[in-house]
């Protein structure tokens, strides 16, 4: 197994090169769209981390107590779900068979607990805004050759990165992406 390496920070010109390197995803070809999103998540993970931290800090300065409560709840729910997914057979099977539903269940559990603490707007801003920005960029940014090469190395196990480990912990390996793709294709056709 390869050691974990932090992906290098990509230059601004590579991360946001101009509108010509962005295109609407082909919603009819879910495989291509899934590959683009996962590839960009792996390739630009350091840039995405910086974007998320910047938004996180801005919201944290505006509402520090709400931010601490939201961070504690999300961390606890995420760590609990990863632990349960590894140590409880029923949850492990559910996670393997329904990766998207598992991620949604973790998000809903976090939301319910945060709403009990009264920090919903902080959560929505600090967590959802960076995720929305990242998902939008990953969906619309076209891949380049360096991006594809890095992702092949990650997929072959030659390199491991924090985003690769996170996607794996959430059950979003390539075989599970195929299940998501099949589900989404059925929904699009309906």
C-alpha cells in the first residue's frame, strides 16, 4: 500500500483557467460525468481544501459558537458512521449496497442534530456553501491530461491522497460509482 501524500496545490491558472476549460456536464452520460467529478475531486483536492477553509473561516468569524457546535456534530456523526460502517455488519452491508443512501443518511443525521442545537444556518452556510462550490467546479471543469494521469495513479494504488481516502471511507469507490450511475440513469429516464 502506498503512503498517503497530500496532493500539490494547483496554480490559479490551472484551477480556474478561464471559461473555455469549463463545460456543462453531459447529464445523458452519467459515467462520463461521474468520472469528471471524481477526477477533479482527486486532482484539485488541495485547492478545494483552501476554498473550504476560507469559507469556513469567514463564517466562523461571523458566528464562532454556532460554528464550533456545527463542527463538533458533523465530526461526531461522520466518525460514528465510519466506525459503524466498519464494525457493524448490517451497516457495512447497507453502505456497500447503497453508498449514496449512506452518505445522505449521514448528512440528514448531522442536520437533525445541528437543528437541535440551533445552528442550522451556520451549518448551511459553512458546510453547504463550500460543498456547493466544490461540486459545481468539479462538475463543470474539464479534465486535462495531467488530471487523468494523476487519477490513474491514484486508482492503481500507486498514490494515496486524503480525498481518495475520504471517497473510500464514504464508499465511493469506482464499483460503487457504477451503482450510483445506474440509479441516476434510471431516474433520468423516468
